[in-house]
């Protein structure tokens, strides 16, 4: 299943104009500085915002086509969405949060095991760590059996060790899910670790120059901050080949 997106939208300080594709089983990162239009793009993919014009096609399903006045509501798009802050129900246990909206109840326990939080199933979100809440949010997003997964800076509020652990989890399940995954981040190191493709966005447009400007800083730092043996992928090789 291939995601194809063409998006244009006039924002306060610039015009957003971006085209990209992401095949199933791959992760595409929208990277760039804060305020460059990345979250607007992912909100348009989710159906939470509308472009001025464009198309979003997922496999054979058209989610959005402004020329034909096609606009599927978010609930009809069959997407999983994980935000920066875990969107869990505080009054429900971790198990019930994952089960909420689950199409197939038999998936709940395997998802908790996949996210390594089965031992927390009876606990409320307030009684688990930030990283564990994000693992629960990811399990919750996958419980609906989505056809695309959207990750909007889901690790940015976590400490570095927890962030690396969750990055490894994403790497481990990426091929298993076999759906397009779109990640938004301003962290080039994270983009290098996780991505099959990196689309650098600055002022609403592709900016390979932005990525190149950061390479001199990021590439030497990756081995100091996150030694490559921590992760199965090689972030330096991927970031170098993207530029």
C-alpha cells in the first residue's frame, strides 16, 4: 500500500507546498525546524485540517482530492495517530485504553506484549512512566488495525534512554506492520535513526539545504549521544545517503 500526497496551503508566514510518497513497510520522516509546517502536513493526512488544494491517496483509497471535493472524515481514514503527549483516558487502565476502539479484542494482549507493557495492564496512566504511556498510546493506535501510522513528535518529551528504547521498538515493528509510517520531528538524529526517507521541510517546502547545514553538527554527534551498537540501523549511513 503506497501513500501519495500533494499538499498546498497558505499559512500565516509562508505557503506550504509539498509532494511525497511512502510505501508500506517504510517510515518517512518530515524533519525540519519548529514552525516549518510539519504538523500541519500530518494533520492534513489525518483529516484534522484541510489544504487549499491537493490529494492524499492511500493504496486504492482517496482520502482527499480537492479538485473532486473528496474529503474523508478522520474516523473514515483508518489511521493510527500518536501525539507528543499520550492521548490516554486517565480513568481507564492501560489494558482498557488499548482495548478502547479495538476492532478485534484478541489483539489487545499481543499488542501489550509487543510494546513490552503487559505487566502494566491493570495500572492507570498516572501510575506509569512517560515512556510507558507512549508505549500504551502506540499500542492503542495499532489496536484499530490502521492502514497508516502517524507519529507527531511522540518521543520529544522523553529522556534520552527512553527515547532510544522506543526508537528501537519502532524499528523492530516497522516491517511487521507493513503500512506507511509518517514521523514528524525536528530532531535530525532521530530522523537518521528511524527513517527510510527523510523529507526536510523549511518554510513549507522541501529543503535539502537545511539537512546539509545540520549534517556537520549531527553526524559527529550521533556516535557520542547514541552509539550505533544501541540500534540495529546505521543512522550515519542513512543520513549521509539522504543528503
